[in-house]
C-alpha cells in the first residue's frame, strides 16, 4: 500500500467516508468529491477507481485548472491532424476507450467548456477537431472541487445542469483540523520505512496546529524533517505557536518537553551524520 493511499485508508475517522466510497465504487454513478485543498480528494478518487469494475482500465486525469489557464478545445476533446507523411494522427483529449475520467478542480472550467462538457456527458460522444464523425466516450466520471460548487451555481458561475450531472453523489472530505486524532497515524504512515518516530512533543504541536494545507501540508512537514530535523520543520512551517507573543515554535511545550525534543534532534543528527562516539553512547557503549 502506498503512503498516499495510507493517508486515506489507515485512519479511523475516515471509515464512514470509505464505506460510502466502497459502495459507490462498484457502480457507474457520477461522483463529486468536495473538500479543501490538500485533503486527499485525488487520492480518494484513485482508490475508488482501483475498487471499481474499471480498475484494469486507465484512470484519465484532466486538470481543469490547467485547461482554464491556456484553453484550447483540442486539449479537452482532442484533435486529428495530418503529419508530414499525410497520415492522420489523433492527439490529446478524452480517450474513447473504457476507464475512469477524473475531472480535477472542475469548478475552474470556463462557461464555454462547461457547456461542451455537459454535451459530452449527456451524449457520451465527442467530435474531435479535424475528425470526421463522432467518437463514443465510455468513461465513468469522478469530479473534484475545492470550492463550494453549489455557491458557484447560485452565483451563476457554474452551470446548474452540469452540477446536477456531476453531483449524483456528493462525497465530502473533512479538513485535517476536523480529524486531529488521526495525525499520529498519518505521521507514522509518512515515516514508514524510515526507522524513526515523531516525539510526543512534536505530535502535541501538530495537534494544536490548524493545518490550512491539510494532509498535503503535514506530509511536507514530515519530508522537511527528514532532511533538517523536527525543530527546523516546526520553525519553517510556523507550527505550535498558539499564544500571542511566542517567538519560538516550541516555546509553549514546557521545559521538559522542549529539552526532550532538542535531545531527540541531537541524537537524530548523530545517527544521520554518522558521529561514532555519540552513536556508541546511544547504544550504551561508553568506550
């Protein structure tokens, strides 16, 4: 099991989300996964695809934010053009073979592509630029959104009919601050294979943090500490400063916890840098 999958599968409070995802996975129902950035919407979509009858077929990921930034219809629907030999070659766009289509950040699509996408989803056919006739599209559709698509519909920025087509089932991904009890298990999953554990003082600091970047931010903190240590990671990400006036990210932890954390950092660096004398002391060898 990958670390990314573990970030969804290994945590207790995600059981309800996974139970619903498992029920939906075996169907062809369109699904909208909603949640803040970094909560793992794309990971969950991948898990659903892997548990579906289409798991042996491709998962097509369409980054709607990239399409919106530099838009061409051929990027979404594909195009057919002749090469230097005069042979027609197809490039880009939706594959007409079976599989799962993940529309990542679908709320960023501009109105003209929303209209075109709705037509494709309703008719299950696509006409590529430069091609003769239409091609059938056989995909199961999963969409993700970081914002509130219903609010976008009310504001007139997202088509109500497309929303209804995509949100047959809505699956919310909770923010990390709403499931702080899962942080120790997530950290353990990210540290798997490293032979290291996070000290209690660090986990206490993590549980007090708001995590605006959610699981993605937590993973970045753990990756940072692998190179520079926990104290540096806390400082770099401004973690564990709940009281006004604090200048140190570990100032509120108390003398004993702070000393334990600094001791942990020293020992960790000794092992990583291969300091023989300190390594012998840690192993109980006083020579």
